C-alpha cells in the first residue's frame, strides 16, 4: 500500500531526513520519502505488518505532527 501523509513541525533538511531514516528502518515500511517543502511524506508499506496509525505514531514520537494527507486542506491553504 502507498499513502501520502501531511507532516508538520519540520524546520530543516535534518528533520525530514530523520523521519525518513526512522521510517525506513521500521518493520513493514518498504520506502518512505519525506518532502520538507511540501510538508508531506509518501510511505509504501505492507498493511499486514504495520498500520497507518503506527506510521503516524512513529512520526509523532519524533516530535512532529502527522496525519493522512487531505487534498481539501491543501486547497484551503493556497
């Protein structure tokens, strides 16, 4: 499964790199790509091994905000 999430609280490239590194080491995550400028991440994962809630919790545990991406929120911000 591949899903996009919104990530808040990142201020530099080290922030996004840390999230990527943590998620890419997490069991069940095949690939995580974080965009600092887009305040988002795309995670490809095996839903039998990890849930989207656990992915969000892993990001929250690092001190950032995370939720499932919502196109409507993006439109409102622009």
